[in-house]
C-alpha cells in the first residue's frame, strides 16, 4: 500500500511538472516577447473548489499565438487539475472509498474579439485518472481514460455589465462542466448570481450561488483578478458508486480563483 501511495505521489508530481510548471515557463517566455511589443499575450489561472466530501484544485494557461489578447486569433490552452474525494459504499472493505483525481488537458482553438466581448472555441485531448482505495468494482469512473475534449466561452464585460458563459465536455468518463454568471460590473469589482451544471458517468450536480470579483495589481504591469464564489450543490447519482462519487456530496460549496494577464 505504501509503495502504491509513493508511486501515486511520483505520478502526480510528474503530471504537475508537465501540466503546470512547464506551461508556466512557456507563459513567461511568451509574455516577455509580447511585453517587448507592448501587448498582453497570456492568461494564467489557478483555483480551488470545495464541496462536501470533495475538493478540486487546478491551474491553467492560455496563450495567444499572435501575442495579443485584444485581437481575434488562434489560441492554445494547457490545464492541470488534482482532486480528492470520498464516498460511502457498504460493498467494499471498510465501507468507504477514498478517491484521487488527476486531470491533464491540451487544447487549441480560436478567439473572436469584439467591442465589449469575446467568444472562444477549443478542441483537444483530455486525460483523467481516478485512483480509488480500496478498489470499487461497482464504480464505472475508475482508472485512466483519454478522451476528446471541447471547450468554449462567451464573455460580455462592459462598464456596467458582467456576463460569462463557459463550458467543457470530455469523452473521458463523459465529463462535463458549465457555468453561467451574470451581474453588475463596478470598476474594480463585479458581483452577481451564478448557476453551474457538473457531472460524469457517476453523478450529475447542479449549483446555485453567487460570485464576487475583485481586481487589483500585484505590480504596475501585472494585473490580478480574484474571484470568490459559493452557494449550494444539488446532487443526483446517475451511476453506481454512491451519492458521494467524484462530485462530492450535496450541500454548500465554496471556490476561489486567481488569474493573471501577462
């Protein structure tokens, strides 16, 4: 068991390097070139999401291939996620299952930029590994799968209005995630309600809550956007594995996200 855990840690560390550290170095190099041209060319983001019996952390980078985020053009995106969850299942030894999730995605797409808004579409490859301890033969979401992934977003942000619609779908365990936010934009702050739908082959969840955005600068040329959100998660078990599964349990949720533009 100890050797298995050690192997899992090594495996996760390797994925972290290729999923986060290496893309971060590429962002720095890419942004340095764009900075010399006086433009912004990259976005990096990290966050964590908590719900009953589950948490999920993630980091990602988005690069403009034309080295200017204010112009329409082709984009590339890298994403790394790690999560941990547990759920009850009386049919396994001990009656409880601990799960670890590692996710890694690489996408290419196109962003259309218009005054006050943008729309993007991405396609690529998604890798997911669900490590269950003890093994749960009744849970279809177990082990590793590689799948096709599509992602998209629409953003309309003006001096008064804040609107975003984002979503992803992966054939790896038929995973999906979508979020709608709409509210008021007041200079350095934005706030309003949000609705999410999340799921895979073992669960379907719906969330209703609210969000708040705060904007500032860490350095004169390094803006940061901090987003805090929370609300209530409703859960449907659409497969075996119990109501917990990889989506956590029904109840309150909280999330925080930090993003930088270079």
